């Protein structure tokens, strides 16, 4: 019996470790990843033409500015002779090629490749390039969720290794040979095929990206005077090393940095010290519907969030009737269960969440149908189970602190109120 218990504990610990954030598993996006595809298009005399494509298959996690920085390590002495759609950050030591008609684009053993900026010369562009390294999440904008570039490389003996996407939190595996990619040309009348194709899969772990959360959630409701704030020290604590903040009306030196210098995160001073606060307010209750207001506040004084999104887990999202000023898409559906979805801004209206200030917030309201048999205001049912901003899970208040329904002695539904009025009238008549 004791041995069985020990075995169960060991297996439980192993399963927990597999599902921990370190391994990058996300229950709302279990298949989300970034896939790098390496296509050998042409074998020339001593060189190869390579097409590299980067696909963001994550449903609600996108790549923000300054964008991806793809790197790898060559197995031999390969050099990149030419590139289109991207460029290596360093040329490296190419002195051994002096006297050649053209020096290589990069002679680095571990080249770092960055996307070209929008507006690059047409003769340097390829399809799906030149976005500054920014990739949209797959659910928001599939057409802008991929990037590509071409390069001419000295003949490759074996595939490079140690791939890295250059963004904190992502871990890339080794190149795996897969069936060759087929390319459609001439309006679909002809298909060509790569000479060889390899895939590299990169997964994201919030734990590896940052040891501290980046957002928190506060709650309120029409039936309670209690406003539940973000938990204290959700993202950091005031006074701790590295947790500097800006008080209201204070001008910090970080705001006067040169335009090309990237500032470190700086937030408004608050008990929770999070750059993002999401407030969920249960606003109204109708006969067949209930109304919720969601407000996202940016408390980061040096950063705007472009193409932001908010993933929510709530049991009543399957009966979402209307969203007023955000776009909404459901996420994973398991049979009849559809309890998660992603909200994001409308282009040119509120898809940019500005830095802290008068305009540093976006908000929406939504109507949800009251499902008979499962809808209730009791036990915090109307509040979300999980909230994720830009792919990072937000800190929720303790369930014991949720706004509670008034006691029956102070809260009357329509039927109870009518019964009380009738009872008082009858009492007066009898008197």
C-alpha cells in the first residue's frame, strides 16, 4: 500500500512538471507554437538557394516590436552570399574572400537575421517580408502572422542547429526533415516542389519569459458596493530592487531618452505594480441577459501596446450575444463546451492601447444570455476563471474576496418583493 502511494505521488509530480509553464503548455492554446520552415529551393554550383518562412500558429500571442531575431549555428564553414527580405545584423570577418567580385553578406558562424523594415527597396523584398519583425497572432490576423526571406548560401553539408527566435520565453527544437513543400504558381495551374524541407518548432513559456506576472484583474458588480482591487504586489512590490515606479504628475528621466534607445519598463506607482490592469464589472441584469463592462488600463508610462488582445475563460461565453466595441473570436471548442475566447481591438479605432495617461485605456461592453439551469450570480459565477493579456496570464483576486450577493434579508427578487407587499396589505385589511 505504501509503495503504491509513493508511485502515485511520483507520477503526479511528473505529470505536474509536464504541464507546468516551464514546458510551455497552454490549456487555452495547446497547439500554439512558432514554426520555422527551411526550404531548399535550388542547388547551384557550390551554393544553395534557401527560403526561410516563420509561421506564428499561436492563437492569441503575437510578436511585438522590435520583432523576431532569428539565429542559428552553422555546422561547417558556410557563409551567406546574398539575402532578400531580411538582413544579417553583422557581416563578420570576410577577409578570406578578398579579391572576389563580391564579399559575402555575412561570414558569421552564428548569424543573427532581422526582418527588413516597411518601405524597403522593392529589389530587396520578397513576399511576406518587411514588417519589422512583427507577427500577428493567428486568430487576429492570419495574413500577417507569417514572415519570409530568401538567401543564397555556400553548400550546406548538414542542417544548422541551435535555432533561436530571439524573443524571451521561446525555446526552439532541432531541425526535423518533413515532406517537401509544394509551391503553386501560374494561378494554380502549376506546382513546383522544394528539394528538401525542414521544420523547427519554437514553444513559449511565460515562466522563462519573466519570473513576475505582467497584468492583474480587479472586479466589481452592481449588486455590491465592494470593489475588489488587484492583489497587492501582483507584479512587484514598491521599494523592492528593480521595481521603480513613477508617481502621479512626476516626470522620470526614462521619458527623456533618445528616440532610438529602448527604455526599460516603467509603471505608475500602485499597490499591485502591474503595467496592465483589467477591470471586470458586472453592470446590469435583464430578464434574459446580463451585461458586463471590461476596461483595460495601461499603467506603463513608456510603452504602447499595438494589436493587443485579451483571452478570457468564462463558462457563459458560449452564450455571448453581442460585443459592442471589440472583436471577439471563440478559442478551443470541445464538443458542446465553448468557454474561452479572445477579444481584440478594431483597426484604426482601439487596436492601439496607449501608454499611461488620459487615453491609456480601452473598454467594451457585452451581453451574455442567461442559460437556464447553469446561470447564477452566486459564488462568483459571473466573474472570469482566467484572464490573459497578450499571452501572459493575469493575477486574479482570491475567490474569497469576490463581490458577494446581499443576504436574503436585504435583497429581494421581484417575486419576494411582491409577496412582502401582499402580506403587508393583507395585514392592514385584517386590522
